C-alpha cells in the first residue's frame, strides 16, 4: 500500500516537473536554423529591346485535357488557367530612313505590330480536378498548360490584338510625338497605310510653351 502511494506521488511529481520544464524550454532562446542559398549569376547575353507594349489581354480559360486510351480509363485533368497576351511595336527597327518630312507632316514608317508576349499566370492558375491520372498527373498537367498557352495565342490573334495594337499606336504614341516635334505625325505601318483622318495635328504654340520657373 505504501509502495503504491509512493509510486503515485512520484508519477505526479514527474508530470509536474515535466510541465515546468516544457514551459521553461518554450521561452528559452534556442538558436534558429538558418537557410543559406548561394548563387553564381553570369550575364550570357545582353539584348537591346525597343518593343513598346501597347495592348494587353487578360484571359481565363477552363481547360479539360485528357489522353484517349484503348483499354484503360482515359486520364484527364481540369484546369482553371489565367494568362495574358501582349501586343507591341518594335521601335528598334526604326532609323532615320523611316522618318520623312512631307510638307509640314512627319511620316514615320513603323513595322507591323506583333504578338510579343503570351504567358500563363501560374500563380493564379490551379488544377481543379484529376481522374485516372495515377502517377502521370504532373506530365498531364504540363501538357494541359502547354495546350492552354497555344490556345491563348490563337485566341488573342482571333480577337484582333494586332489591329488593336496598331490603333493604339496611333492613338497613344502619335500625340506624344506631335507634342515633342511640334509637327503633325502620321504613322505608316509595314503593310497598312493609315488614312488621312488619323493624322494628328501639331499642338498650338500656347500648348508648347513651358512655364518659367
């Protein structure tokens, strides 16, 4: 009997001591493990970029991608994909031979706009569902993302991103150049000559005055 009481008291004492030890160690300033990452970056190539982005489309696509099989169930994934497509004009191709003064108007030959950037926003895209993928989930998801990127590019071209980029160049850039040069500006693209009504007039002399400090 005395032995049993002693064991009970000892057990209670050990539990109390363990609790006190845990509370003490919880506030003890243990050294934290540090993560170290070492990088060796080398510039392999420098490229001058003169492409001006003028139009950006944002897309959301629901992608159902599957592999048709003869005997086994068809593995499939369902993705919710966010992406963007950007139309731009490459001003790096412009030199002095592409700029002419006709009367009092500056006529500038621009390369035709291009689809310069198509990308999937992986941060905001997600895998919604998978079926029968077993160990091929990662490969099937990668294929689905590649298919989504190809479809995004085609959708942007079908939506007229090239034409809208051309219009935006005239709407946004021509007034800036007219203000800088003090002359009306007309853009002529590689395969499209804009009609006369798209010529921007030069700003009035009052608009070109710079207030004195």
